[in-house]
C-alpha cells in the first residue's frame, strides 16, 4: 500500500449564507422525502445506473479502508424468484411465531406480512454482503475492522443515492438470511447484511403516515 499523500480540495465550497440555503434544500427538497417503499413498478433501470450506485456505495469510508463489502446485483428473473420463495418461507415462520407479540405490534402500522412480491417485481435486488475477513489471492486470511459500521455506512450512501436518482428502495432483512449465501454462491467469509430492492415506485404506491422525531428529540447541544 502507498504511504503517499496527495492534496485534498473539496470540489464544492459555500459561504455560510449559501450553506444555510443549500442545507435547507438538501433537507426539504431532497432527503426528507425519502421513504421506504414496498410497492414497486417493474419499469427497468439501465444497468449503468445500478453500476454507478454501487460505485457510490463502495466510496463509503471503512475501517482501514478495507471496503469489507460485496454487492450482489440481481436482475435475473429466475434468481429473483428463488430469493422470493426462500425469503417468504423465512418470513412466514417469522410472522407465525418467531417474532414476539411486541414486535408484531410494533410492525402493525407498516401493514407488512410474509408476502414479499416486491422481490420479483423490482427490476433489481441488491444484496449487500459483509466480509468479516478477506481472503488474499495467496489464500491467506486478512483482517477487516469495524465491519458492521463500514457496511452500514455504505448502505446509507446507497439509499441516499437511490433516492437522489428518483428511485426507491427498501431495507429488507428476511432473517435469517443465510439462504442468500447459498443461492448466490458466495464464499464463507461473506454474510448477507441487507437485501435492497431498487426500482421506481408503483403508480399506486402508498407509505404509512409516520412522522420523524423532531430535532430536539434526536440532538443535544453541548
Ligand atoms: N423482516 C420482516 C419483518 C420486519 C421487521 C422490521 I424491524 C421492519 O422494520 C419491517 C419488517 C418483513 O420484512 O416483513
């Protein structure tokens, strides 16, 4: 690895007045309208768009810059069908005894159940795998650091970028997700972290009428 340093300049700089305007725009006309969506359109997305989304996700900071993630990008109708069948099997068990009453109660407002038709309707499924360690070309194992934090941040980048392109996503966890390692033929050092369908919202898509916590509840000034 290179120990060289190169100059860094941010490509965008604002005076503080403009920063305030830009911050409001970013909040009100962009990020605040992001929602998890469960009703997708089957309208296709160009593969190049998905590739750039993955490049954006993979630009996230990570422990010792190990980038301890792998993105499985699925558009195959056959594989999406297999994933749906396996996910619905797990979710059926989740909704019929594996999730506590309290958990089921917390989920009522989202109207979810074990049916996961978005898994075959969305044009792309992205499965993010976390790599608890790497396997070098020599076959030797090498350590990764802060893997959960790193992969979580990469997923955050991905979700934000998806929204900025007018697309929608869902952070789906059909737990346990080990079936994804098997179906996608991933190596032992990878563990499925999140399954994110990506696409356009269905014309008649709706989302639950939930509110975000106000700033005073999520921030303390010191
Ligand atoms: N994985 C299930 C249950 C579920 C759990 C949580 I936490 C959610 O925020 C939403 C759903 C499902 O996808 O239905």
